[in-house]
């Protein structure tokens, strides 16, 4: 930052510097409105999950697309784009599941015992020992942010949004008393 003398004044005042394309990109990125990811599981999150039974995890595939915003100052216009790159599920039981996409939704035609091809989990213990009787599950969606404008381009720090739910995980045990 250059200092310019003020006529008739004995102190120096800072000369304002023009905004850089990166600074304008940061302003554009702040205008991108991210919302917490929708959390879906099968069985449904309002029904109990079962120990040693695979569950599917996914977010809304229709929301898995880039979001952009543009900011301008005199002489510079810059666009920032946020692209979802991964979901990180903290399952509440000490395990983390990282998925490179929105996950595959469970459908009525999916076998009940099927494992998710890309984003799933198997609980190995029940949640009844948890304070609420449920596991606190959080999913964080990470967005990679790039920008272009003012004759330059670059990347900004990733952005994240998090959602949470509570899942009850039950255990069912069978006892065989005789075999015929």
C-alpha cells in the first residue's frame, strides 16, 4: 500500500488499493447460498436401524450440482462456483463414512439386505447406551470453490454445510432351542 503526503498536513494517510480479482472472488463466494444437505437413510430415519444390517445413506441427488455467484467492482467482474465434492457422515458410533457423491437412493426394487454401492454403513452395536438412546448422526457436505474473472482464475478454501439427525439402532437376537 502506497502512502501519499497530504498537503498542509504532517501525517501520511494510506492510499486505498484497488480490489484484486481474488478479493472480488471472495465476495462472490460469500453470496453463494449453501444449505445443509438433506439426510436420507434406508430404513427411514424415523424407523429403527438394525445392528449388522446394511443401511443406505444419501442426500438429494437433484441438489448435487454447482452453484455460482458473481461480484463486481469498477473494472473487475468475478464469478465464483461451488461444486459439491463429498459427503462425510459421522455415524455417531465412532465411525465416519466418506462418499464421493450424493449416494445411491434406496428404492422399492432394492433388496432389503442389499448394501449401498457407494455410500452405506453397518452399525455393529445398538444405540440404547447413548444418553438419548439414539446415535447423533451428522453429515457434512464439502464444496470445492473456484473462481474466474479479471483475467485470472483460482481456488478458494472449501465451503461446508452440515445437517444432523438422531438414529435409533436396535439389536434383535434369536435363540435356537432345537434343530430338527
